[in-house]
C-alpha cells in the first residue's frame, strides 16, 4: 500500500512540474524550467522510495505499469480540475485499454 501511496504523491508533483506552467504562458521559459526542476525534486523524493519499497513485492515491469496507471489517473484529475479541460469518451476508452494492459501484466 505504501508503494501506491508514494506513487500517487510522486505523480502529483510530477504533473505539476510538467504541466502546471501551462497556466503561466506569460512567464519566461527559463523561469518555468527552474520552477519545474524544483518541483520535480520532490517527485523523486517520493518515486525512488516507492520503487525501492515496492520492488520484490512487485516486479520492475509491474511497478512501471502501476506508475503509468497512477500517472494517467492523476493527470485526468489535474487536467479537469486545474486546466479546465474536459474528459471525452476517447480518453475513457484509452484508459479502459490500459486497464486491460494492467490485467495482462499481473497474470502469472
């Protein structure tokens, strides 16, 4: 459970680092890059322990798959709540395909 919680926290930081600046297009690129690097530091402070704790309970491929699904869920919430974008049917269909990928990844 710690692995997933740390991955969620990490992805919140990552999403703001990578996409939060889109609301600040009036700022110079060098400034948003520096701010993004600062935010990404906290992403790594959570991501590295998440992978260290989770490895052994999950394979590396499973950890990466979990991380990708968490990333997409966090990004979906972010894009609606922060950027004001709408989720459309094709976004949900693509997410359903990824859930299928998760199913296959965890088969033994």
